[in-house]
C-alpha cells in the first residue's frame, strides 16, 4: 500500500513540475525578449508550450490509468461473485 501512495505522490509532483517549468521558462523568455529583443528569443516560446503539453498528457494518462484500475477491480469483484 505504501508503494501505491509513493507512486501517487510522484505522479502529482511530476505533473506540477511541468507547470513550474512552463511558468518559469515563460517568465525567463519574456524577460529576455524585453531586454534583448524578440528576434532571437521568440522561438524559445516552444519550451513552455511543450511543458504545458507534457502536463496535459500526464494528467490525461493519470486519469486513464485510474479508470483502468477501477475497471480491473470491478472485474475481479465480479469474478468472485
């Protein structure tokens, strides 16, 4: 049971990590554009977009896995009856 709790906590923390990466990279790129100009730094906005995509993928996969585990538990319960 403790292993399941660890994995659940890990999944939550890694999801939030992607949000932090997106936020910090967005702020850093925006600062660089304001100080040095957009010509060089504009393309780097791909980084926060990719981080947000990773966050969305992580959340989607976590929900998908939870539904799968619930379905497996239901099937196991039905087999016992």
